[in-house]
């Protein structure tokens, strides 16, 4: 079960927090400029749209997904 406090926290993550999380996932060079919560997927992941500066210096947009590891309680961020 997803607790109300988890929903409150996981739906208000910052671009900086998501950047830290994606780096833990192994994407060491990635850095997000903005983040906007979109909703919760059918599989229970929290979906964000984020912007970042691409190699050509253009601002691009993608989605990242956040969930909680049920065994450790750690927040996981991935594409």
C-alpha cells in the first residue's frame, strides 16, 4: 500500500532530487533543470517530466519514474 505521506513526498520532488536519484541509478552525467509531477502509472510509479540540456545545448524533455523499494524503503529513480 502507498501511504498518504509517501504520495505527498513522492509527488513533490525537485529537479535536484531527481538528478541525485538518477545519478545513483548510474547515469552519472545527467542533470535536470526542471521537474513536474505528471501522475502515478498503472504500475504504481510516480511519473515526472523533466527538462535537461542536451549535448547540442538545446533544452530537451523526457520522463523519469520514481518508486520505493519495498525491501529497503529507498527511493529509486530511473528512465
